[in-house]
C-alpha cells in the first residue's frame, strides 16, 4: 500500500513540475524598439557580409578554382564578383570606384586566400561605412535606379545590394555541397 501511495505521489509531482515551472515563468518582455533605417540596413548588409567572409575564410584553398561546370564562375570568381559588385553599389552613392573590372575583378590580382579574404572584408566594411555616412536622411533620398527607368529610395538600393550578396552566398553553398562539404552556417 505504501508503495502505491508513494508511486501515486511521485506521478502527481512529476506532472505538476512543468505546470509549476510555467506558472513561475516571467511574462514575456516587450519587443525591442525598432532601430533607425541605418541600423536596419546595416543589419542586413553586415549579416550577409559575415556569412560571405566566413566562406572566404573557410573553403579549402586548394579548391578555390573549383567550378561546377565549364561556363560557371570559380569559387574564387564568385567571391571576387560579390566584392567587386559591392563597389558598384558603393560607387552608386559617390563612393570609390575600384576600376573598370568592378563587377568581375581579375583573379590574377587575388591569387591567395589572404588577398581574397582581405578584398571581401574591405568591400563589406566600405559598404557599411557608406551606409553610416548616408545616415537616415541619405537613405530616404531618391535616386535613379541604375537598372530601370524609375526613381527609388537609396535605402531600397542597399537592400538590392544585400540581396545580391545573399544570392551569391546561396550559390557558394552549392559549391560546398558539390565538394561534399557543409557551409559554415550549416555546421552550427
């Protein structure tokens, strides 16, 4: 009899534990207030920059010239395209132009992983600096869309820039998988 009573009490307490824990939980805190337009654009820009830099630092150096098919860019070529295109976007706001091969810098100029990583990091850092320099007022200014005959806000153009990097980030993830590797973000 004592055994059944003890077992019943144990089962009762076992079931009551989670209910008591939930009852003692603090109510959820209110959401963090929205940041400025600069904060929000920087968050998108820096997040894709972090992911692309991680890939540039991680992909095996011996495979930097891998490409999945003859007419595709190499892994190195995609990284250089991302960084070069970052300067195309930065230049749209009056920032520095890196040369005539802005969208596809020549691989001969970036032979080592260290050179590639430095170029990719600098392109994202320069983009972040340009976003900060524009400020909220600058992000709200209208500009002509370089690809269409319409006006857009500068803020929109920065989201286009971040999505361009994200598109190629996804492209590079397939290069990892084709080599039997997991991208850094998938290893968490």
